[in-house]
C-alpha cells in the first residue's frame, strides 16, 4: 500500500495541500466540501463566475480552460499539489506538462486524455482489454461514415469522438439520415466552434434493456466497485438514478468484472507514465435484453448518476473521490451501502427552464416526508434549461424511492426571475 501522506489541516498555514479544480459545477462543489472537511486548501476554476464550487472554495479563478496559455498561467500562479479536472473542455497537453513537473493530476493526465477521446477509449476497452462492446467503426469524413454505418448495420448511433452528455449524437435508422447525422456530430458537439472536423464513432444500436453505472474507486489500497446504480436518461442527460439497482447475479458479476477491468486498464496507463491513477470512475454499461452486459464509456471522475450515493452510502462518491486523491485507502468496507437492508435510495434531477435566476420556495413542504433530502446547486442563472438541484429519497423499494424523490421535486415552487 502506498499512501501519499499529504499534510492536512492547515489550509491557511505554512504547508497546505493545494488542490485546484478545473470545472466548478455541482459535482465539484461536493468534492470541494469533502476536501475542505479533511483540511485541504481548494481553488475552484471555471469559465464563468459564481459556479457552485467557487462559492465554497477558499479561492476561485475564471478563465478559458481550453486555452493552453491561460491554463499554464493558472498552474504557475496557484502551484497546485493536486489538479482535479471536472470538465472535458481542458487543454490536456498542459495537464501532461503539469504532471511532468510533479503535480498529481486526477486520476492522471494520460487517463484524462484517453477518456476525452471516444476513439482511444474504445480501442483500449475492446481491442486491448477485450471488453464486450457494440460493433463500431470510426470515420473522419462523410464517406467513411456511410461505409462504417453499412458495416455495423442499421439502426446505429453516431457520436463525435470528443464530446459528452449526448451533444452531437444521433440515432440513425436508415441510410437516408446519415448526412444529417454527420452534420449534427459536427455542429452539435462541444467545441463545435473551433473550426476543425471531428472524427466520429458509429456503432450498432444494441437491443438495450437498461443501463447501469458502476462507480469504481482506485486508491492506495487498490480498486473496489460500488453497488451498481440504475438510471433513466432524457436526450443523453441523466434524470433519475437509484441504488442498488435490480439485476440478476449474472449481471452483477459481469458488471463488476467489466468495470474493474476497464479501470485496471486505465490505471495501468497512468502508472506507466509515473502517475497515480487514483480517484472515482463512473463506468457506464449497457445491459441487453438477453442479459449480456456491454462496456459503453467511463467518466474519470464522480458521475451524475452517483449523486444518489449522498443518500445510499455512508461515504458518497464525493467523499470517496476526496479520500482517494489524497492517498487515503478505500476498501470494500468504505463503499458499503448505509440504507436498511432491502431498501433503495433514489435521486431525481431538477431541471429548470427559463431565463434568469432560479428561486426555490416551499422547501419545507417538499422535505416534509421522512427519508427525503435536497441539494440546491446555487448556479447563478439558467438560460433555456439547466439542472439546478437534485432531490434524494430512501424508500422501501425502487418504485417507492423514485416516487418520493419525484414528489420532492414536484412540491418545490421554483420561479425564474
């Protein structure tokens, strides 16, 4: 066991452990709070002012994190011991330079680069680690995409290799729709305004029964997997999650094996470049109608669906992430469920539409039901629609927990001003 042995408890003193967040959303906010509870100093950076983690950190900065020059200047100013990427739009070349200079990048500069790139990740997962996936091809032009779609068959899914959360993604049911899918991959993806042509992945549309997330933690004590999390999505974004999910013993075994293998492969890449590879990974899986499990993607950080762990586990995914990146050991006992045996916890994303500031009222009535909770992210504004809070609940079974969480969301009086 190798513990980093960071000095903790003197964030404003002579030898603080300095942690820099690149991205300061609701997930980063929770990890920031956990790090501060353990006595680390935290600076939260984002592209706008007033981001959730910026509101609780010791200091904050505003910059374009995809701009290598700005990011380099930030590293030179803050001199962080630990750098925690929380978003995809980051100049990853600067992460590698920072790692070479001695900063601990979470989970590593190499892993961050791989997981941002669907092509590199899929090649690692399927071709190097032998994990089961949907049939796929990569394409760098419309002509290659047409040929790739014919090879994997229709219906298929087209995704830009450098995007996330459903941005630029299309379900294609016939050859007539391929041209539109190419345009959507180019114009709908993140960073679409940078002027380059994005390569895409085209993969067969699997006979999906349901999706699972397996939170997998790499720490100084090794790799452990949390109880699988069920989820419901809309337009590529999470709307509900619950833990533990219902599954057969065979699905559980396959899910844990695939998640562990994927993270072991990524951590091996980190260690080969002299990095730690410590932190929480959200491994996304497809469970097919025949009961088989396929690897989909992995997020090298706490996962949206894992917000349910604030109600289901003694140590949430955020507490686990904070401990792991500080070099503290995480064992199977640390990731155990804390809810009564047979019960289920659920989370329900609260998405607000409008243009302005979101004010929450009637919170008392919304939380009157025992076993419910609420996290308001305090994002400064919403323009269009934006996830602004999450409701949490513990119920006697999956349906009861999901209903309770949904009722909390429905009982809130939310006004956009």
